[in-house]
């Protein structure tokens, strides 16, 4: 069977990277008073939510893992991650 899910560590890095980039973009927009950087912030936040919904899943059962963080077990199938 082909594994269509990414490694959870890679997904977590991607998600946290998007958040850091988004808030850095927002901080720069506020400090430099550049309005178009807020559009970049919006795009990065939307990408964050899409990644959480599509990629933050159990590699065994494929169900959503809930909040992004230090998840040790899948709450649906009970397997250790």
C-alpha cells in the first residue's frame, strides 16, 4: 500500500514554519507600514489552515489528529505516533 501521508515531523515543521512566516510578515507590515505585506500574511494563514486540515492526520487510520502539538497517540485508533 502506498503511504500518502507525510511524516508527522515534516508536517509539524511545515505548519510551524508557515505560522512563523505569517507572523513575521505581519510584524514587518506593522513596523514598516507596508500594506501589501498584510496580503502576504493572509495568504500564509490560509495556507496554514489548509495544511492543518489536509496533512495533520494519523498515518494509520487517516483521521484528523486534532490540535497541532505534542501528539503521542491517535485519539481515533489509539496507535502510538
